[in-house]
C-alpha cells in the first residue's frame, strides 16, 4: 500500500502537463504542498462533483488532457456520475480515485470500500472502458501512462493509506484558484 | 402529449441566441421537446444526467473552458441539486443558467408534484438565487437574455421557472 503523497509525487510530471481537478481536503492540500500550478483546480466542497466538473471541461476542450483526482468518499456520493462519464466516454479524461477506505478529512470513519465495495468494478460495470486497481506507486504511474497512451477514458483506483496532512486549509484562496484556473484554461 | 412544441421552440431558439452550446438535462414531461431539439442539433453538446446535481459540476467545467451552458430540470431536480448549487456554483462564483420546470403550481393534476411546487420559490429566495417566470412566449427571449446577463455580471446561479401556461397546452 502506498501513501497518497508519494503517489502524487510519482505522477506529478503527468499532472504538470494536464488540466487537473481535485476533490477537497487532503488531496488538495497534499498536491499544493508538492507544488501548485495554474492548471490545477481544487473543488474544496461539493463532494462528488469533481468528476462531473472534469467531464464538463473534457467535453468543452477535447484537445486538453484532463486528470480528475477523486476519492472513495466522493465517488460514493455520485455513483451515477460514473454512468454519465462512461456514457460520454471522453477520450481525454483520466479518472484517478484515491481509495483510503475512509472519510479521512472528517474523522477517518470507514467508507463502504472498507467492507468490500469495489470502485473499479463499479466503474467497469458503469461502462468505463478501462479500469484498474493499483497498490504501488510504480503501478499507478504505469496505469496512468497506459491511459494517456491509449487515449481513452479510464478509471484507476489507487489504494492508499489513510494518512494525510496535518492541516487542510492552505493560503491559496478558493476564488483566487478559481479565476486563475479559468484564465489559464481559456489561454490554452 | 400536450407539451407545447411552439413554446419549446421559442425557448430553444432563445438559448441558442444567447450563446448556449452545452445543455445538461434530466428528462421530465415538460422538457421532452427541448431535449429532443438539443439532441437533433449538431452544434449543441447534450449531456444526459443520472442526477441533476451533476449538471452543476458539468456547467462549472464548461464555464472554466469558456463554453456557455444551461441546465434543464424539473423543480425536484433543483431540490436534488442544492448542495452542488451552494458548494460549487455559489462558493466558486459560477454563472449558472437554470431552466426549471415549475411543476406543482395551480393546475397541477399529479398529486406527487405538489409538495415540490409549494417550496420551489421559497427555496430560491432562501438561496438568494434571482429568478423570473417564463409564462408567455413573447417575453421568453428577453428574459433568457437578461437572466444570462445577470448570471455573468454577478457570477452566480440564476433561475427561470418554466410555467404551466407556457409549457402545457390544455385541451380546450
């Protein structure tokens, strides 16, 4: 099992060159600790909608590579969104789900993936054409490179330890991030 | 089905004229013609949703990318979208044009629509979402244009309530 921060470090070179949408909390704080970029947007609330937001970008900008960094708690709140993703099958979108089997940001209570719910299998059954579950950073990098090389929608579930940063609030304002990201996207 | 084709056409043409290029929708009776028009339009991206709240995220993403969008939903879909509206569209100041079929108003025959109809306007006010009614074809175009103008100048969600008098052709 890997730590999410190590996973983020391992895929950071691919994130740098992509449009990235993350969920709230630990993922956002950890990615910012590695290095914020104007092409990274952190959806700091609205649990479940990061993949929908990524879909909106991917459909509007078919030539831009979009990577969504999701989490098990968020995906479980919008399982129907997987069917919408699969239905439109944006070839430029890779959906990575960090699955720590818990709601870490709000006390660490276990989610249903801790009792056997398999998000890669759910994504596959929803119609996502390529799905996988990875447990090591090397396998994650490989799966991401495969997804980008294949140029097709993929959901990669990355099993990670339930550990995160000490604090979730960073000095990057929500609206500062939002307008910077929009400006970047419209210029590229 | 007495859903007004001509009013649906007026609404659709007004959306097109205001630059809408992406529509997210979850079907309901009053929206059937509008959704078919989007489906038949090669210049429109139609995103069929599993649940309306997804449309808030999709519209936010489209907006970041410079694409003008609209959401088509029933008022119960609006009820189902409220967390997304507050914690995505309002928190992040996203212009969001919502066309909401106003079921459960005077004239409603379906008992299951009546509770949602009774709370729709109060919820819009509680959320401080500016809204207006579309109840006659002659003001549809100007109200859609003005609603969108406000959504963009204020960077916030706005709503247009599609009313029975516009959408439904009662048998004489």
